[in-house]
C-alpha cells in the first residue's frame, strides 16, 4: 500500500489532524457508531429561524478540524450544539376490516471514552458514536361426442394439457421452492442458473401458455408493455404471473435465497443499495429538481421548500412535478440492473406524507405510496427484498433536510415532542400492518422504524422507550406471535453500538443500523490508493463485535466519497471544505474539486483504486446498503456532480465491482462474523421474550423531554379518530377478474384508534422551535372555537 510512513498512534480525545490516513489502530480506537451533521451556529445563516439546525450530512471523519464540525444548510440543528469538532474517531471513519372493528366511532457528542458527560457505560472497544457530527444538526371442460376419433383426439389434447400444466407448475413454482440444498446454498442445478424463458399453466388471452419465468437471455415484458432480453450473469431468475401476482418464485442471484425461501440472516449476506432521493428527495441526489428553485425568494433546500415552490409554479405543473419525478427517477429497469449487479436488497426511504399530511404541511400527500407499491411488484418480480426505511417523521427526528424540513428536532424534543412521537408511532403501526400481510411480508422483509434519530439531543433513554413502543407495535401488527412480520431495524442514534449491548435481549428479529462515512472533516488530497485497507482496520472488528453482542448489524448507508466534493453534498449553496468555500469556516482549501468530480478524466488505475476501496468497505461492513443507487444529472452541467455516491454510475464507468462477492475475504485476518445468529435473534426459540427488567425500565410515555420538561405539561393527542389504512394494489387476471391483494391491515384485533388533537386542548405547530414554551393553560373544559380537527381518512386506491 502506498502512502506516507507512519508510527502507531495512541487514541485520545484531543487527537490532532496530523494522523496519517493509514495509521494502524490502537486497541481503544475501534469505536463504533456514526458521524453526522453538527449544530454550531453559522453566522452566514443568520436568516434561519431561531433554533434552526444546520444542514444535513455526515461530519468529521478525522479530528482536528477545529471548532467547526461539519455544517450544511440543508441538515443541521442548534437544539444541542456541540462544542468542538473532536466528535469522530480517525479510526472509525465517521463510523375484513369493518370500521367498527378498528377505526371510526360506529450534549455535545465526544469520542473520548473518559467523557464524563456520557450517561452510558463505556467499553475499551466501543464508546459513543464517532459518526454523530456527520449527521447531526414495498376452464371449461371439453365437450365429448360418441364419435371415436373425437374421443381419441380429446384424450390426446387432455394429456398434452395436463403435461403442460405439470411442467409449468414444476418449473415455475415447485422447482424454485426446492432449489436449496441442506446448507442453505443454492445447488448447482438451480433453475436460477439456467437460461431461457419457461412457460407455465397460465393462459394468455390467445389461449396459449404464457411465459411467467426465465433466466439470463430470456425475453421479458415490462409493466409499460415493452419487451427486452433479461440479462443476469449471476444466476438470477425473474417470475411474474398475472394470475398469481403474489408468487415469490423469483431469485435475484443463484447465491441469494429466492423470495419463497428463508433468508438466513447471519449466514446469507445482505448486499444492498439505497433508493435514496426517490420517494424522499435530497438536493444532492436529485439536483435538477432543486436547481429550478435555488434562486427563488424562498430557495428550495429541503422537500418542504421544494414542495412550496412547486405548488406555486403552476406553469410547470405545480406539485405534480414530484409525481413526474416518482415516475421517472426509479423504474422497473433499475430493479433489473440491481439484481444483475449482484445486489439482493434495496432500502427505500419514505416520508410520513406517503400516509397523510396535516394542517399546513406542503408535501404531496399519499402519492409516493403508489410508487412504493410498484417497488414491491418489481422487487417481487426480480427476487429482491426490501428494507422499508421510515426516513422522515412529523416534526423531524433530526432537523436535517432528508427529514422533510430543515430546522429543529421536533420528535422527543421540545413542546410538541411527545405529540409528534405519538403521531409517528401511529404511522409506524399503519406501515407495519400493511407489510405484515402475507402478500407482502416476504418481499418487504425489513422495517427501519426511524432513520437517524438525534439521541444525543433527546437522550438514548427516551429513544429506547420509543423503540420499545415501536417494537411492540410492529410485532402486534403481525398478529401471530414470534416470527411474524418484518425484521425491525433500529438506527443506533449516534450513541455507539456498545451502548446497545444488553438492549432488546430476547426480542424477535431486531437489528442495529449504522451509517459510516468517510468524507467530511479535515480534508486530504491523498489518493484512493492510500485508503485501500482503512475500512478493514476501522469497521470490521466493530461489526463482528456487534453481530455477536447485539445481533444482526448492518450498515444502512455508506459511500465511496473520501472528501466533501460534489454539488450540494454539504447542502444547497454551502460550498466545500476541500475548496475552502465551505460556509462553516473551516480554513483554507486544498484546491479544485474537479479531479474528484470530473469522472470522465479518471484513469483506469484510479478506478481500480476506487474499486479496491469499495471491496474493502463491503468486506468490513459485511451486511450493507450503499448510499445510493443513483445520482441524478445536474440540469446545469448535464452530468452527475457527485459520482462517488452513485452505485449505478460506478458500474457503468468501471469503479464498482460487477460481482460484490469479490469482496469476500478482503478484510482477513479480521475474522468476519461466522453465523448463524442465536435462535431468538432470528425469530426462533426464545424470541419475543423480552426481559421484564428491561421493559419495566423503558415504559411509555417518557416522564420528561429535552428542551421541554415534564410530559404531563406538554400537548398530547387523544386516540379518537379512524385509522387511515394504506391502499393495496389492483391486479387483474387473464379472465378479467380482480385478484385479492389484502386489505392493508393484518391484525384485525388491532382496533386502537388514531391519535389526533383534542378539541379542548391547545397545540403548537408540530414543527415549532423547541425553545417555545408549551401552551398555558394546556386544556380547558370547552372546545376552542377555532379548532379544526385534522382530517384522517382512508387513503384512496393507487393510480393505475
């Protein structure tokens, strides 16, 4: 490995920025967690509302940046300002449902293990999350006659028909279900490795047998009616039958269990990618959407301001422009490419407005859900599993642009913190009830209940309370005890993986989600070749330890960026540290970002170095979701301006591996986790038997909230409204009949109403600054004359 010579460095909280990138780790340096935005006030952003947090993204990977942690206009928070930039370890890299049955009335983060401000115990291996500063602030029978020839002909036809049906059933259903050997690996004779299309017993309108499955080289018909040759050199098999739209016979690759087979977590590897910027937009992922309004009187810096600008722009289609984006940014073709790339999982971020909006929330309501349903269909067709990620909660769980609105933290924080948490839990219940239905549970097999909650602001204790409540809700949605419903993913909340050891012991299929990035903080012009082994040194042991101590641990986000170059990576109009234009005032830059963003000039050697970094990252993280599948072109330059963040572009240009299995063993001898996980961790014996001491310690609701005080003095909602049930897709079989797709609600015994405003109480805006005091008096005996209860209704069926 090339790079400067180094000497071993012992970690300390005052570690300076002169540590070489390839310095070996000390025993205490293997902290885990993640590093995200910061919250120190930015003078250039004095026009933000009082208490508003600063923009999204990542944060310092290396100490020594001085008093300014990563700040970006689209993602920050002043709710819990950090005092210095020593927030990240150089070693951890910024590591039948009737209404009557259910509804209607019929401190600053530190990386120092000795930090006295921490409320949780430390270990010599893990401390608080070293990534906080990075992201802080789913026939009729033939008639016969007496004539012998006709009888004989009928018999022959019947035999042929039965043979055709048997072959169709065998190749389309039976064989995919039995293509696993005893070890859980796909056998060499798997249909997934064969090529060509295969017929089934399905009748087409012409009466011929329709082709419903095939492998590499087969012809496939897409939703839009076009046909193409299916290409998958890794043994993938597609499956789609209009008469059986919930058949799970598809298999992404020969080494990935088909959807109708068990995915053995801890043994089978999650090789995933995010569909970021699709149903929950971010400026740097889809710059063209934001470039239209970047110079308006209220610049578009998040989906809230983007929606406001679009709604006012009737000449260009108004808010429907967002639906145009949903239609075109991710399509069925992307799912084909994802499977062909060797990836078996997609993480799909979604905002609460997929369910409903209230009051003056400007988001395009209920529409993105239609496209999530399309994602379920496409994922099922190509054998890909989905991690549904609840990315944006009402009031914002972190104050960053991807939570819907740049500003302050309004979940579990401030005067509306409890009410917003109540509302969020209702939305978690609605999503969980839908994806727990038998028609969807094998496709949407994981549920990230909250993306990147800012626990250092509102405390890990209250986050655990919230997670425990969410856990009970999701498991109850399954309605049949342990082993039902999706795997539940908990983001570690920037508290560090070690602080979750001992939590949720005996739970049923829970996972920890971490977001390690290496790109913010002190910048370096060192080439990619100097980073080849850094992920192995920093992440591999941490992942192993958490897999053993907690259970399934997966990196829900990571990228190939090693600096903050890229259009709006730090937020709209904030510049970059690398170029010295960052509004956070990080000092002189290192030069132009062109060499890092103009991928057309990258040499084959540089691309190979980037691929080596990708492989070591995959090996170290073991179970992962790359951020993100696609970066849209800038409407100004006509090209991708943040290339290290696009998996698809990396495949096209040659710096991402065409088979992610090439990463296996890269980080040896770090000893990657060798499963299986414990039985209770995957829904087996002992699952869903949480310890009483744990559940009794984290009851709901919290007793008090940060920046607000006792919950009893804060606005809260009452359960008095019908629950809006998410609509199901519509499928029509070859006979023109509608195929049952469930009713959106798995547990019919779940009859709790939805939490909405009490007409006798006063409320603040859900997005209010946390420093505003709660209403006084809070409630009266009479309903307020100006009270307008929020509408809560059944979501209309999706568009065709």
